[in-house]
C-alpha cells in the first residue's frame, strides 16, 4: 500500500501553526499529563474534513445517479457505497474545490457490506487531496455524537448531526408474498453489524462519511429512505472498510461490474433454484418470496425476473408482471424467455384493453423471441395468433405446426390449429388436433366446443359423441364470462339438435 499522507488546507494550517506558537508550553504539560484532545464541534469537523467529502455522479444506460464519498488516502482512494457505483458506465468525482475526476477505477469492493473504494488519478503538481482518517469503532456506543457530511439531492457539503442510536445485527428483510404492489428495486441491508444513527441520510448522501467527535470516520452512511425506512438511518462501520482501503488493485468499470454481478448471481442463485422447486410443489407464495429475495441480491437476475413475472401474469397481475418482464429484457436482450414473457404480458394487456399498441408490442416481442429460437413453442404460438388476427392464415398454420411439434403439451395451440383446419374443411386433421388437446387436458372447454361443432356437422361420427362434448362444454363454461359468446351459440345448437344436453 502507498504510504498515507495527510494534508491540511492553508486556512487550517495557519490555525494549527498559530496554536503551536501560542500554546507550546501548554502542549508540553498536556503531553506530560496525558490529557486527550477535546471533542470537535460540527462546524470544526466540517471545516477540517469537509474538503475530504466528494460528490459522485454516475451514468448508466441513459440514467444518471448520484452519491457521496470520502477521501481515505491522499494518493486518490475514495470510499463510498457499492450501490452508488455498481451499475455505472461512467463515474465522475467532484471535490469541494471544484476539481473533477472523470477517469475512475475501483480498488476493491464488498458486495455483502455495500462498500467500494474508488481510485482517481491525481495529476502531478496539482494541489494535494485532503484525506480523512478511519477511526476505531470498538469503543463506539449508543448515545455517542456523530456528524454526517454528504450531498443529498446534489446539495454539496450538507452537514447533519445526531447520535448513535444503537448497534444493529444484520437481519433478513420482511418480504410480502403478495407481489401485486408496484415492483421496486430494493437493496439487501449490508450483511454486517450496522450503526443506526439519528443523523439524517437522504438520497445522494449514501456513501458519505459518519464522523465521531474527534473527526475520524467511524462509518459510511449507507441506508435511509433508500430502503423504504424513512426516519431510520444506518451506517456501515469503518472496520468493514479498512481491509478494502489496504487492497492494491485497479479495476476498470467494465471488469468491476462483471465481478460484482458474478458474486451477486452466486448469492442469488440458491433462492431462484428453491423457488423453482416450490413451484413444482404448487407453493407459489413461497416461490414469490424466494424470487424477491434473489432479486434483492441481484436486481438484474434475468431468469428470476422472468419467473416472477410469469407467476404474476398467471395470477392476473399484469402491471407488475410487465415491469418485471421489461427489466428482464433490459438485463439480457438475448434472452428468448424474457422476450416471450414480455410478449405474453402485452398480449394479455391487449386482450383486456383492446389496445392496438399493446398488440403491436406483443407481436414485436414474439417476433424477437422467434428470431432468437425458431423452435420456441410459446413464441411460435404467440406469433401465430398475431397472424390470425391479421388474416394471414397460411403463415399462422405454419407457426401452429411448429408450436405443437416443439411442445406437444401446448394445449391451446392444438385447439387453435384445430379451429383453423376446421375452417378450411380439413375435418379429419381438425379432429386429430381437438383430440390431442383433450388428451393433454380433458377439461379444456374450447376443445370440447370445437369437437362438438365438428361432430355435429359431419356424418362419420355417432351423434352421441357430439352430445357428450356439448354437455362437457356447457358444464365447463358455466359462469365464465370469457366464454359467454361460445356458450350462447352452444345453447342454441343444443336446443335444436340435443335438447337432452340442456337438462
């Protein structure tokens, strides 16, 4: 590690020198008696160590972000929160004196403690950086006074004071199995003992230093309203930061993001795998909780986003499902399942709202999924339905054949293919499709509807089979508003040909 150098501002240097000239004898007495320096006021801490507090601006995929940091080594090491910089493609560090550093590397990071140490290249001959000193948190106790300096909402050098409210052990977040609320990117609290403080922390303050009364950094402000806990503010203690400052690496931002994501994926994967097992066992609520936990560890976990979105889609929660599928596509633009899920959600929205814009989005998504995998049954089926709506029957049949060949258990595709074949008077092929649908799902109401119509208007099947299918459809469609139109037709036909079916 490079030797640590400390520098004072000229104003502070003049004050310190004057104190030495006036109080030299007194200092000798103090040294002999062993008296400790008195506590600093918030104003003194701000004056002496405010120059070490920096503003960090980030940009990623067109989104801007901001946080705070503190210089912990005059050679250019800056401590901050990992969540301030972990998605950044560009990072700019601005000092209180106006100097800006746009070439930023990463010395070290800790995913579970939400910490990162950045490196800036200080030009030779430029004014030295003011560095703050890390303190010993071993003696920090509830009631100790603290001062936080940061840049909330871009307001640089904002000072707030308070006390240490308590030491808090790490705990798992409370997750609600009802995922119908608007999905938000939340963060897992750092997995280490935390300082709970009463000093205010607002968005933009994250990563700023928490000073004790001697002006030493005892922690980094890491959580407040960001975690949905307005009024509760926390700091990662400095003893978790010290080992990172001693590292000697220089990762570029691309390598940094890749390494962070690899670690987060490893932390999140067990929750995703357990969620899949829960679904196989029919425990959707527990699967939702596990997927939410996985996404706290790794918000860009594409497979988890798709699976959670699919559960919400199945439950009819279209808006949150759409948000998750949008995030999934952004996380992995080459994911077939993400594009298919995106299309399925917008297809459902189009059915609810009769929106041409939603239908267009759905078709574009299905087309993208099919381009990535031309044997994907769901994408082929979704695209076939889009072609049917536009009257392109030949292409629709081709896609339906691909769908049922790729996934013989795709019941709806068998049914729609049967309807299309029946429309073209290819009754034997249509019957095969309806029968296959009913083989996969004996309670598929529309497959019974299709088979009943086919048998009623052909001569090669006993009339009794037609009546059985009409009876099955009327039983399965009762109370289903989505099948009201077909049910009305079924009742008219049954009244004419099979009155017994209505008894």
